[in-house]
């Protein structure tokens, strides 16, 4: 058995993955000795694997001595600033975004373009040009883009955007359009909802807080979505459905919703509900209009914010009771309106969450701002390379 | 590297686990040749591993030739009827249950006792005697009980039953009480909610339907709970909280609930809500009283069933929108009342689930009846042995 070359090669790949994921998960550079201790592998095996990881631009050496001990400076290993990179593309209400991150999740390129035409082929064509520019910009920093993930404002089912009302999309084959727009770049592509990808970005940003394995990221805006993280991973639901917080029923007899139901959270807490018919002047954002009216003490805006906060609290209490999550991140427009919403949300949670007596729910604004989904989309590279670093090494010898 | 005995031993264990899990997942007996093909291991390795699994009573040989081909009868390998077994204990409104299953999940022992005293130490003491009897009964069939899991009607947080109103329990250290009651039996113990464990039982029962990886199991009764299965595994939420469907808000301004909130599903669809103050005669079940009144056309019972069905539909629509599950199992009292509830539930789901146009939600009575939680609890043995079959073999040489 021990002489089987295929078996030996597989074992080598498994060990290489083990070492790479240790570096990936570490908060500080690791020495070869620490890697040997963490993985149980011998020093000669570690030395050989580290050579491969260095040659393949997956890790890099630091000359620092972070533990401050005296003696020979310790050589630490950390994630490379060169090598594989991920591209995130995001279609949002105020424009298109393209973002490149490296293996450590650092943003290395970020570009925007106006959204002048919401027609799907036109949007994808424009994103294709932004992607080509991003790949070129990344290459100038010795980064090789390997993944491209598109964030869309609506649920995605097998690459098809079922409904994205902000864009007027229904049953748009976004994955196929993305592949066509990016053909020639040789990237592994995917499409997912903005809320899921923003939650993925938030998971990375809060990665140092290892206790935070169950949370909900709520994205406010024209539509309301949520990304659910359980056991440290994003739950997408069957066929990618899921996270449709905007269509959770707050009042069964409430106002009709565009979706055909009644009393959806959407009808209380989306930007159109908060604006109450007010027109947004050119150049202004809906949130700035709402904040201006609230600061001026306009009663209908204050009432709308109160109703939105209560409705959001009821919907989030349902999430907490069902999923046992005890942390809520308010993202998108909810992050901007946080100071007008969080007390009302918290009041409903305290009343309605069964376990609030034992484990109060924490509500806080999202850590990363409007680029959360673009960053989360770009982070696909981390998942891909960490799942099989040997594949990257084989393709980049 | 190849000569390292510890490494070789680990590889041997990994391969043994690989082979055992193939037998576990198969719908029919597998030949050694099929096992070699499925795992990529060599025939000599398979032969050696199968010898170990046979000697350790994890698998057994069948003499059948299920594919009906001519020639030498094929020897198939399937899960043993002897060897490791799991014990499930369940505290339910109509009594205590103890159940033993083998590795294939077949029920091999099932015993009941009346619940005369809901005081926690008394209940656990009685369950301890039932457990000892079950272990003895199992041993008579050459089964060795290795796990004991207790199902309780309420959320469990680190072994502590936070609230189980049906029993009048609050902050009961059930895991410690279970360990004390079962001391001397040498079992690996755990405590979980009835709804979670019933969902685990349902997951096993529907195992042949591999497409069914996302579902919610709703347990009706004095209290209402849910077990959520996503990506083929039970989601317990942070600290085991989660699945509290009974406290999902159906109407924010609804009737006060015992939990301190208002308009919880509980206030519409629990057995007390459906009974509406009607007294249950001694010897009758609450469900039989409700069914009798409904069959007699009593308007207040019919109205209560309608309200319960709508409320259950609203709460389940929230689950579907949030989690993207497309199958609902009605268990506990809901299974018995199914014919009076399912149309109303389905109507709400059709109206309120965003993806219902693309993927209608299926509502069906649970596959296994009132013993679902006891069976699900007993199935812990399958998880334990499949995670590390070598540990069982080492302990049972």
C-alpha cells in the first residue's frame, strides 16, 4: 500500500492543504516549527511543503519577530500579497462595482461605473469591460485573478436571477451572460445574491472574532435581503433560495406587497416605504433624503422610521427564534439609518426572542460599508484555493 | 515519511472509515469489488478492512445475489444486525419512551412507561431504570448500546433545558441528571429538543430520497417546535437555540403569549389553543377530542382549526422565505390533525413564499409517528460510529 504512487500523491496534496489552511486561519505569521506542531507533520515534510507554497506564491516570508523573544529573528510565514486573486462584481442601485482581493482578503483594486441602463445584456457587457480592466490592474501587482463572482440584488436559482425588482429583472440567465461577457479571461465564475455575498464579506471581516459563528446580515435598500451564517458558513438554502427577509410576513393583514403577499417586511422597511412617495433629487441618495427629513423632525418620516424599526425587529426576532442566531448586522441602507432604527429593533427583539433572557441579541451596524457584496464576491478565491491549493500550484508551475 | 507508523495507522483508520461509510450510505448490499471501485482502494486493502469490519460486528455478509446475474452468487456486505446500538429516551406528554436502534436504524426495542410525576429528578430516575432494561434487552440480541440521547420538549442550551412548559421545567440541568441516572452503563450521553431529534429521525426515514436535503419538521403539541435540516444536516443554531417555531410572530398585535411576547404561533396552533378551554376526559387524547368536535361540525372548533392552519401557514412561509426549504413535514399533533390543517397551510404558503411560483412547497404528514423523537435520539449511534469506526473496533476487540 505504501508504494502506491497515486496514494502518495494524494497524501502529499492533503498535507499541503493542511499546512496552507493553517497559514490561512492564523491571525499572525507562523514559523515552520509552529506549523509542524499544529499539523503533526515532520519538520522535513513542512520544509518541503513550505518551499512549494513559496514557489507558488501562496505564502510569503516575513522577517519579523512578533513574539518579541530574544535570539535569532524568527521567520514567519503569512499569506502572499501576490499569486491568486478574486474578482467581485456588484450591480447596485448607485452603480456598478469591480473589486479585486488577494488571498488575505485585502482589497487591491476597486473601480466604479455608473448604471445608466438596467437592461441585462448591457449591464453584463459593461461589467465585462470592468473585469478586463481589473484583471490587467491586478496583473501589474503580480496578482492572477482566478475567480469572478457577480452579486445581484435578488435570489439566484442555478445561475438564473429569478427576480430583481430594482433592476426590473425576472428569470435572467445571469451566469450564462457573465460567462459570455468574461470569455477569454479564463475565470471560474459564479452568481449569487447581494445579501449572501455581503454576509460572506462580513464573515471575513469578523473572522478574528472566532466566537461569531452564527449571525444574520440584513441588507436594506430598494429591496431587503439577508445572508445567514450558521456554524461559520453561509447557508444558501435549497437551490440557492433563502434569505428572503424582505418577504417575511410582519402582519398577515398588512399592505399588499408586489410579490403577491400581504404585510411583508418590504412594505414597511424598504427605501420606497421610508420615502413614502417623496422624490429623491438628482445627485442625492434616498438615505440622505430620509436622514434630512428625520433630522428636521418631519412627523411622517419619524413615523415611517418607527414602523420600519418595529417591523424589522419582528422579522429579525423570527430569524433569531428559528435559527438561534444572536448577532444581527445591519447593512446597506439600514447601516446608514442605524441611529434611527436600532432602538426600535432592539425593543422588539427583547420582547419576542425566546432566548433573550439567557442570551441577548446584539444588533450592530455592518463592519464593511457599501462595498461588502463586491468584497464578499471577490473572496470566492479564498474558498477555491483553500479547498485545493495543489490545483493552483499545478496550474501555475 | 512513508515509514512513519503513526501516519500509517492514521491512513488505515481513514480508509476504514471510508469503506464503512460506503456501506452505511448504500441502499443495497455492496460487493468487495464495488467497494474497491467506490473508494479507489486496492482489493487487498478492501479485503483486510472488510475482515476488520466483520470481526468488529459493524458489517455482515449476505448470501444474496440482488442484481440477478447468473454465475457464482455475489457476496454482499451490509450493516450488521449486531454490534453497536443507540438508546433514545423521550419525555412526551403521554409518557416516557425508550428505544434501541441498530446501525441500520432499525428499531430493536421499544418500551413505554406512564409519566406520573414531572419533577425532573423523578423523571430521570425512571428513565434510568428504563435505560438499564433497554441495555439488557439489547444485549440479548448481541447489541452493545454505546450512546444514550434524551429528547425533551423544549430548547436545550449546553445540556440545560431552558424552558419546557409542558413539564413545568426551567433551567433544569438535564445532562447532569441523565449522567447520574445512567452512571455505570458507560454510555456517551446527550440531551436535545424533541423537535430536533424528531427531524433527525425523519432525515433517516427519508434517507432513500437523496434529493430531500432541505426540510422543516414541525412538531405540534402542547408546545410547537421545529427541526431544520439544511444541506442534509440538522441545524441547531448557536448554543443549540433555534427551531422555536412556536414563538415566531404571526400577528404583532395578537394575543399575549406565556413567553412575554404577543401573537406567537403558539397562541393559535398549540393544543391548548385548539381545545379552547375544553377539558380532555381521562383516557382520551387532546387530539381525539379536537377531531371529535371537528367531525361533529362544532363551529368554534372549526374556526380554531382554520385560524391554526392560517397561522401555521404564515409561520412556515417565513421559514421557507428565510431558509429556502421546499418541504414541510407535519409531525406530532399536526400529523393527527393533518386533514383539517393542510389545505389552509398550503394556501398561505402559495401566497406568501416568494419562490412558490418556481418551486412549490410540499406539505406532508411526517413519515414516522409519535416515536420519531425517540428513534431520532437513538440514531446518535450512527453519527458516532460513522465518524470514527476505528474507535469502536479498538474498544471492542
